[in-house]
C-alpha cells in the first residue's frame, strides 16, 4: 500500500517537474523562465523524494538531506541568475513593469 | 500497478527534460540556457533518486547529493560570470 | 570572511556548538548508520569543520535557541510550505494556459529583518515560491520580480509576499 | 576554418565511429579480467566498492600518475597565471568590484560551505563503501573554495598553505606506497593495515587512509587551480 | 640493500617523491630545490644506467610489480635492456639539460622532474591504460614547461601544440577503451600474445586510434605544424626536452606496441619516409635556427620509426639494437645538444649566427653535433644507418634505402650550410661571450655521442680500433695547439709521418702500393705547409686527421672500414676547405657531392654485402655477375669523388679556393682516394663480360672527363683553377686506365697515379709560391717571374713536362702505356679522346709556363724573392720521386705488376699477355730517341715564343696569347653541369617552400590536419586489411 | 541496447566537440569543443563497461559478495573513467590558463589572431 501511495506521490512530483519543463519552454523571457522552470522543480523534486521515502523508509534521512540541500541551493542559484540577467539588462527602479521580450542579446566573449 | 505509475512518472519527467533541453538549445540568451541547465540539474536529481529506487540501491543517493552540490556550483559560477559582464 | 576581534570568543564558541551539532546531525543523516566508528568519525570531522568555519563565518554566531523560537520556526515552515504548494499550483495555471498572458514587473519589498540568517531565509522563501523572484537585497529593500502584475497594486503584491513568513522569521532569528 | 573543410572530416569520422557503434554488441557477461576483479576486491582487499579497490590497489599506479597530473596542472597553471602583475589591468579589478555578489549569495555561502565540506569528508572516507573516493571527495572539497571565491570577493586563496598541504599529502601517499613494499606484497599494496570487518568504515586496509590523502591532495590541487583562475 | 635501492621502481618513487617535496623545500630556499632536483635526476640516471649495465651483462629483465598482485590484474612495468638503454639516454639527456632550468621557478623544476619520470614510465610500462596516464603526465608537464616561452608567438604555438596533442591523446584513450571492449585486455603483453584474435571493426578502429595517436605524437608530415611552431618558439632548453626526451618516450611506446600493428608496418614505414623526406625538404628553406632544428627533429623521428617498421617487416631482429638504438641515441643527444646550443646562442635567425667562429669552443661543439645529426662517423647515427642499409639491402628494399639516403642528403645540406654560415663573421657583427657552464651540456652530449659511437662501431662489427687513430691523433694535436703553436706544427708533421709509416707496415699488394704513395705524398706535402707563418686554428688537427685517414685507407679490409675512413677523409678535407671564407660555397658543394658519393658507396657496399654475404672487400672478387648494381653504385660514388664530367662542379672550387698548400694536398694526394676505391670496386667486374661492359662505360666516362677537364683548364685565367681542371683531366686518364680491366691498364693506372701525385703536388706548390710572393693568381696579372724565381721556374718546367706526356719524364711513359693498353683492348673512341686531351693539355701547360714565368713582367713582380724553403723542400722530394720513376721505372712497375697479379692471374682478361711483353713496349731505343727529339723541338718552340714576346713587349694580344681561343672554348664548353646542378638545387628548394605552405600557422588548421591524418591512416589501413 | 545508446551518445558528443573546436573562432568556444570531445570519450568509456542488466559493482544491499560477479557491471572502465575524467579536467584547466594568457597577450580571443609562426 505504501508503495502505491509512494508511486502516486512520485507521479505528482513528476507532473510538477514536467510542468517546470513546459514552463521553461513556453515562458516568454528569461525571468519568467527562471520563475517557471527552475523553481517549480523544487516542489516536484521534493515530492519525488518523499515518494521514494515511502518506498524505503530507511532511506528517508538521506532523502531529507537531499531535499534540504535543494531547498537551500535552488533559490540562491536562481537568484544569482536572475540578478545577472537583471544586471545585464540595466537597472531600473522598483515597481517598473518590464518589457516581456526585452532580454539582452547574447554577448560574445568574456 | 505501482510500477506502471512509476513508469508514467519517469516518462513525464523525461518529457520535462526534453523540453528543458529544447530551451537549452534554443536559447536565445545565455541566461536562458543557464536557467535551462539549472532546471535540468534539479530534474536530474529526481531522476537519479528515482533510479536508485528502481535499482534498489541506497548508495546511488550519494550520487544525487554530489551531483546537486556540483551542479549548483556550476550554475552559480556561470551566473557570477555573466554578472561580471563581458 | 570577516573576523571580529573584540568579544570574538563567546560569539565564535556559540557558533561552534550550533554548527557542530548541525553537522553531526547531517552526518548521521547522510551516512544513515549509527555504528560506533561512523558516529565517532562524524563527530570528529564535524568538530574539526565547525572549529574551522565557525570562527570565519559569523552567521552561525547569531543563532539562539529557545522553545519560543522553535515554535515560530515551525510556524514559518508551515506557512512557507503552504505558500509553496499554492504558488506552484498557481504557476501550473499559467503554464498550461493555451496562451500565456502575463505582465511581469518588478516590485520593491521592505523588510524589517536584521539578522543575516533571517534575511536569507526570507529571501529564499520568496524566491522559492514561483511567481516571485528576488533580484537584489540591499539594506531593508528587496527587489522582487513578479511573474504577473496584471490588475494588481504593486505595493499590495509586495506586502502579500512577506505575509505569514516575515513575522515568525523575525521571532526566530531576530 | 571553413566549414566546407570540416564537413567531410565529420562524415569520415562519422563513418569510423559508425563502424564502431554498429558493430558494438552489449556485453552479457563480464570479461575475465573484470570478473576476477569483482571477486578479488571484496575477498582480498576487503573493500565493497570494487572500483575503489581497483583504483587504490591494483591500478594504484595509475592513480598515483593521476595525482601527479593534477599536481603538475596546479604547478603549471601557477606558472602560467601566477606570475602576472597583480594590478596589471585596472579595468579587471574594477569590474570585479563593480558587481559584488548579493547578500543572499554571500550568506548562502556561509551556510553552505561547512555543509559541502562535510559532504566532501563523507565522500572521501566512504570511498571504499560507496560511490565515492578521494577524487570525487576532493572535487567536492574544492567546490567549497569555488563557492567562497564566487561569493566573497575579499576571499584570497592561500596558495602557500595549500601547496604545503598538497605536498605533504603527496609525500604521504608515496610513503604509503613504499610501506606497501616493506610490509605487504608490493608498491601501494593496501594490506599494510588489517582488513577489518567487511563493510565497516574502518576496513579494507589502507584504502580509507589512501583515500583521505588523495582527497586532501586533490582538494588542495583543485583549489589552487580555482584560485589561480580567479584573476 | 644496494640492489633494492637501485631497483627501477625507485625511479618513480624518487621522481614523484621529490616532485611532491619540492614545494616544501621551496620554503627553505631555492638552493634546496635545485639540489634536490639535481639529486633526483642524478638518482634516476644512475638507476637506469645501473639497470642497463646489469642487463647488458646478461641480467634478466627486471619486472616491476605494483599493487601487490600479478600482471593481468595489477599494473606491471618492465626494465629490459632496450628499456634501460632508452631510459638511461633520456635521463642522462635530461640531467645535462637540467642546468638550464636551475634558475627558473620551483614549479619548472617540478614539472621537469615529473616529465622525466613520465617518460620512463612510458618506456617501462606494460599496461595500455597506464601508458595513457604516463603519456598525459608527459604532455601536461610539457604544456607547463612551454609556458616559459612568454612571447605571444610562443604562447600561440603552445596553444596549437595543446590542441593537437589533446586530440591525439583522446585518440589514445578511445583506442584503449575500444580495445578493451573488443578483447577485455589491458596488459600489453597479453594483447600481443592474443593479437591473432584482435579482429573485427571495433578492434580495428581501436588499433587505428592507438596508431594514429602515436604517429601524431611523433609529428608526421604534414600534420606537424603545431610541433614545429613549438620547436621554433620555445626556449632552447624546453625545445630540447620536447624534441629528445619526450619524443623518446613516445617513440618507445610505438616500438613497444609495434607487434600489435603487424599488418600496418608498411604504413608506419611510409609515414616515416614521407616525414623524413618532406621535413628535410622544407628544412632547406628555413631561416630560423630553432625551426630548422625542428624540421630536423621531425625528420629524424620519421627516419627512426621508418627504420623500426622496416626492420620488423624484414624480421631483422639482430640488427634492431644497433639501428634503432644508434639512430635513437644519436638523435637524442645531438638534437638536445643543438637545441641547447640554440638556447645559449639565442639568435633566432640563421644569419645572425655568423661570427660564432670567433669562439672555437662553441664552434667545435656545434660542428660535432652537426656531424652527428648528419650521420657521419664516428657518431652512432652513422653506424646505425650503415646497419640499416645493410639489413635492408639483403632483403632487396632498395627504395627504402634510397629514401633514407635522399632525406639524409637534404638534411646534411641545410645543416652544413648552417655550419658554414657560423664560421665567418661579417663586419659589424655583435660580440658575444658564451658562458662556459652553459656550454657544458653541449659538450657532455658530444662526449656521450662519441662514447656511444664507439659502442655502436663495435656493434656494427668493427673490431679495428686503429680506424680511430686519425681522430685520436687529431684530438691530441688540438690539445697540443692549446699549449704551443710551433710544437703543434712539428707534432703534426711527425704524426703524419710516423702514423703513416706505422699504418703502411701491415699492407700488401695494391693496398701497399697506394699506401706507400699516400705516405710519400703526405709526408712530402705536409712539410710545405710550414711556409705559412700565421696561426691557423684548426688547420693542423684536421690535416692530421685527413692525412692519417688517407694513409689508413688501404689498410681497410672490410667495406665498413673503408667507408669509415673514406668519410673521415671527406669530413676532414671539408673542414679544411671551409677554413677560408672565400671557399664557403665551394666547401658546400664539396660536402654535398662528397656525401652523395658517400651514400652511393654505402649503398654499393651494402649491396655487395648482400650479394656476397661477406663483409670483406676481397669478397668482391667472387661476386660477379650479380654484383652489377654494387659495382654501379660504387663506381658512381668514386666517380663523383674523382670529379667525373657532369658531377665535377664541386671540384674547381674545392681545389682552387682552399688554402694554397691545402690545394696541393687535395689535388695530389686526396684525389687518389677515389682512384684506390675504384680499383677495389673494379674487382667486382672481373668475372663477367656484362660487367666488363660496365667498366667500358666507366672508361669512356673517364676519357670524356679528361677532354672536358682539359678544355675547361684551358679556359681558366686563374692559376689554381686551371690546375684544378687539369687535375680533373688527369684523373680521367687514371679512371680510364683502371676501367680497362687488364693487367696493362692497371699498371698504367698506378703509374699515372704516382705520376700525377708528384706532378700536381709540384705544380700546386708552384702556384702557392707564386701567390705567396706576388699576391696574384691570374695569368693576366702575372709574368716574367723566371728572373726572380728561377728555381721555381725550373721545378715548374719539370712538372709540366712530366705531366703533359712529353719525354723524357714519367708522363710520357704513362701516356704510352695507356695508349698501348687501349689498343690492346680495342678502345678506339677513348684513344681518340685521349689524343685530343693530350693536345689540349699541351696547350694549357705551355700557357702555364709562359704566362707565369716567361711573359712580360707586370708590376713589381720581378723583384720578389724565391719561394720559401718548405715549398722547395717538398718540391725537391717530389722531383726526386719523378726522377726515380723516370730512370728506374722497373722499381715501380715490377711491384705494381706483382701486386695486381693475383687479381688478374686467373681471369678471362688475362689472355696470354706476359710481363716481358710490357717491357717490350716500354724499353726500345727508338721510342726514347723519338722522345728526345720531340723534347728538343718543344724547347725550340718555347724559345721561339719567348723571342716573339720579347720583341713585342706589352701588347695585349701577345700577353693574352690564348685570348683568341676564348670564344671557341666558350662555345664548346657551355656550363651545362653547373646550370644543371644549380637548377636541381633551386627546384629542390622551391619544392620545399611549396610543401612548406601547409604550415599556415593557424591552430585550427593544424588540428584539422591532425584529424585528416588520422582518417587517412584509417583509410589506408582499412584498404590493407579488408 | 542501453550501452549502444550511450555509446552513440558519447560518439555524437565527440563529433559535436570536434565540430565546435574546428569551426568556432573564439578560443573559449574552442576549449568548450575540446571539453565536449573529452566528455564524449568518457561517456564512451562508461558505455563500454556496461553489462546487460548490471548494477554498480559495489557490494551493498542487494549486491552480495556471492552474486556480485553476476550482477555487477564491468568495474574496469569505471575505474579508468575516473582517471580519464581527472586527466581531462586537468587538460581543460591548462587550456583555459593558456587562453587567459593569450587574451592578455593580444587582447583578443579570436584564434585567427594567433597564427604567428609559419613555414
């Protein structure tokens, strides 16, 4: 029974992961892609790990650590990425609405 | 039953990966690509964990952990690189 | 790495203890075994690492534990998880919509938090919830990118982001 | 390079690789050498991880060479990048300072670095038990330095300390190898220490020890390399 | 305990241990680092050397086990004799070169040390993947060391190097793994044992990847631009390391895996051949020192693996140590030495090297290394090439021999041109002082080369140590020269005389006759050299080497001995000619033609050896008729050296532009060496009619040379040039006489040889005296010396009469004998040519006397003193010889007949002719009477001419009596030969420049070439195997 | 089947790397080409070691000393891959260091600017 529940949890996680991929694909600009793609995965990943923990309860401690680690790192990396994108685009004040397709061109070289 | 569901889950995740890879290839900017990589790494952690489950091997989780550490650093490094500009 | 010359010792010692305990806990979780030699090795390694890092990173020195703080931390956790699921589902609506209709923008969010770890937790929480993404954190202002600002008041959106999270965090970390 | 010149090459290489790929058939049994390893490593070395057993005993000479490679790269990159004038390019330093990492990244690093270091230690000492070992652990350890470098502009990699550490670790590895000649069957033989209980943390002879030295050395070397690239 | 300390495993422990220790020691101080570094290198050298010695004396190969398990499971290494030898060479070279990096940062020493260890690992390991690891260790150490060249072009060259070698090592990795996939084996010994089973597309691709990597690492043409750029731009010490030590490791790896590539040996050989030829071809047009050395290195490696593959093909296991080892050690030490020298000199362009001649020590080192690279004796490359050619000749692989020789010739061309450039300092060249310490490794390499050369000589089967006598004597004279100049001169004369006397002792037959001639001529002419009062650095040592080698020549019993001495003669005379700045281009063409001749000889001896199966020269006697090729090659070689028409272009310059006393020696004595060789070679033709036709062709060529030489001599205005062409003409007679292959012919040949030796010695010394006293050397600027130099005039008259075939002196008898012998054989065309040549000869000889001595005096020449005593003494001795031969011909002819009797006693040619018959031609009174009458007529004619010029003093027409012949002469002797050879040289150089266009300097293009090279190797091998 | 897929992936990655290193102008991109080629070769190594239905050769949990030989994949390529990866990393590090020096020398990263030595 726990296995079935576990697998269903995993499936839900997989749905989130898939939608992250879809968001990544469909969203119009870099910021929104980061929003949809890299962060929606967190929940999906957590759910998958929970599902696995239901299969093998003895693994749960380590899975917890992995989940914790992802929770720690994922916002930091996406923040750094967004900040970089923002810096590339040029700074503007708070509350300003962004052009949806206004991402900067790819730069060549360092 | 559970196995079928797992299979479906794996297929879904795989589809997500394909979409991510598409974004990685299409770009158009470096930030987009890195964002795609970021997304792919987390998805990969899930995939590795899932593979550990299927193979029934606890030790594979170590791989997921190390992978998480290193790929986080990779994304952070590229982000910092982009931030410093050309 | 900043070092504090004055009254460094008690601060560092407190940091050492918390870091050590955290690391031992993580070690045990990661190795998932309670064999004597493993625990011993973990304790030793954790002690060494804690001794090495606690002096260097003052963030660990700011941690204090009391039942009230633990309670507020749990409150924060619950609020955050709820927010996380909520935001993810909201995100799925956008993603699966036939046409993505969004109006992204940037809002400024003010925060009262002072302790580094608290500010970090707040920013991470905001970043982790899809729909908002912290672009920068300077002083008491946070620049947040919002996925959709259609028909919403930016300041209202900003207040909504910290609601339920900031208060328990302030109680926990100061 | 004009693409017209490259395309025929890729076609030709594709033919070569294609002949390999088409004719490759998946193995169904282990080749004799591998089978022998799989049986010998747990039995003779007492290490559950066959790969580590191979790397740190049977093919330890390779591993030593690999350590030498990293050592040389650390030295060579130092030669290439270390001798440059510190402030030869004002632009460069200014640019680095212009965009300091955000507070989130800095404090995130504060929290993550000890964690990552712990993972590194875990991976190094579990080299003979799980999918880890000196190299992997060393790489993770070096990623601590990378994290610091990324998150803290004021952080300076301490090349002198690192090079002393890596030298000491290297010497210890060589000494361990020599000890293998004196006390066991040959150069870099791990059976200079008791094999211990199979699967325990302290087991498999000198493999954990070697793994720790390797981890320290690789970590230092990669750190030096990372530090040199920071420019 | 000592044994275990010297175990080869300790090389790795010491190498890595010290490497790891160096950063720690650096905290103590730089001195510690340098000391540990040198100590570690020395320990590695010592261990390898002790292993090599141990194995040489029959020790078992030393197995190095690691990991406490046996080979298929654990990595094992092996120190066999070959491994130990190569390792010793590599470590010794590295130790010598270490001096140059002692001042660098500690990281450099660390990289250097681990690189050397890595090379030994490549040499010793028996595991394929371990080989990859060591390959990478070596590569990465190289990359690190290349960063020492901090100029932008050095950096970009390093990056190109990086790109290409990374691709190559990826090939190796992939190949190793695919081979493992196909066989499940990583141990090289097991792979070789199972090589029959290595089949199928995957294994094939794996083998090709491995082969491709190893070939590419050896820098084959055209996929080697990256390597050349590095050679050009890296510091000399690092380039030396890459070119010698690193290449040694890669080459040995290829050698080790050679059995795996059994079906593709021919591909390897072809790769090497293409590389060798093209690298040297492109080397011809280089202007930068290190790039030139780079081409040479690449070429040498090509030769090395071509030889290795070919010896595998012909299964000549016994020859392998000498050929491979010799070529290897030769390249290793010599190339390292040259790169070091380039680093010490640090002048990029070749032309900037001019003026190094100011430093005899530098020059000596440079010369030694150049000779070694060019494959000249006594260095190991020479013996190795000899053995290579002998081994291949016995399997009929003539094309491969030709390729090796062609490439060597091209290489020698640019090397010797470079050497010549350094000798003479243009005005305003910068002064430069070499540091003694920096030159130490260069000389260390030279000394090791000499040592290895001796060892290689023994391996090549040379057990006649007296062969080295000339060199040792020369060395002794050099040492003496540092003490005192007069002592050196006296010692040189005494050495030549005493050494010659000692050498002649053991000779018999024709050898004895030639030996005696060489001895007498050398002893007489060397005295003349005393007339030069100034210091002549390098002259006496080389003179001693030249004359002693010459005198030793007839003593040679085997082809090898003969050839070695012949090369000594060539080399010593080359350096002697080169001493004069004006003779630079002459010396260059001299050495080129001499080397060509040498290569013909080496091939000829090798073929002879293959046909007869014996090394002895006398075996040629029994060799016919299969030895037609051998005879053809030998004859070609000797004819080139004798200055036969068509290939005579080197001759006038070499004889005329060298020092005056040297010209006498060269023309009188040294030119007889090829005659002796021809006599020896002609043994081969005795036994078959077909071969005698060949001899006839040689005879016609000889007579044609005589005519052309005479006509050309007539055209000259320069005294020495005229004498030089005259020499050519006279040698033509002798060649024809030898080619007669009859008893009478050979008697004539020897008789003419003796005559020419004496006469040309006299005449060149006359020229020397004239030049000394008047400072002029053209006929148009001289005249009337008879009053001021009467003795010289008399001597010259005797010489001219003796040479031009007029009675009463020896020349007459010689011509008479020759014509008789030709009549006997029915050679009518040569007779006609001979008569024509004699007439022309008469003309130019008359001119010689008339223009110098009898014509109207010019300038203040009538007040000059008589020739100095050393010249007169030498001339007196020679005249004494002529007189003896004139009045007591029996003294000469009887021994000659006796000497050649065994050769002809039982031949077809010896048809019923008897000794009495010969004397019948020679003695009759009428002949003598006619001769006296003709002489009187001649004197009368001369007197008349004198009267006429006296009556019309100072008119241009009478002064240049022969001017009106000039248009005619110019019409009949256009400079065909010179034009032809110039065109050959030009087009060769142009071809080289054209081929050099593949080096665009673009790293990506080079990488692309690397890939295409692999694909080409793959396709060719696929065509071979499927 | 699995190993063939992986093998083809590795080989294709190598080809991509080759394409990149030969057609790109920017030295950093060229280095990336090399890195891709190296990674491709490492993937090939791993593919070569796969045994149908095998699992990691680590004695733990379901894999016991007794059934290891039957269940494990070939450990040799994995062991070699570790070495190869480290070496590949080292090489890339050196290449990047050279790239930095090249950039400093000429203030450009275009490979065409570095065609110094010829003929």
